[in-house]
């Protein structure tokens, strides 16, 4: 299922499908925060480490199938599949966008 995503989110999802770390980081502001199931990663360097240690090694690819706006955020849901226990798992990604870029991304299972 194809969903219509705001450009920075679409760019992130497309780069994730290629497991392209630089492409995944590009839509984030330099001081962005990524909250991964309660763990906070602040700034692009910390987010890069998250991708290098927890996304790329298990080839975790998120495939959104629903999108909605909620309290000013863009909430995207869908399965993530890869080489990790329980794959595929259904995730909720909550994006806060500022000036055409990702300011905050919170993921939950």
C-alpha cells in the first residue's frame, strides 16, 4: 500500500528501504531527537550511531501503510521487517516536522 507522506518523511522511508544511513540522516535537523522505544538519541551523530548499531546490522526496513495527523505531528504506522526476533513487527512512528525537516521522531512497537 502506498501512502502520501510529507517529503522529509518520504525521503527518510525511501533511504531506509535502501539501508542508506546518509540518506536516512539527511531529512533530520542537526539537533533532532530520535526516541527509539524510550531511548533518546540527540543530534545527528547520536542518531547515526543508532542507525549503525541497531538498524543496519539487522536490515530493519519500515514500510508505512497508514498516515494521519495528530496534535500537529505526523503519525505513520506499518510493519518493519528484518533479521530481528519477531520480524515483522508493527511500529508507530511519530514525526514532528519543523521548516521542512524532521525535528523529532519517536518510534514505538
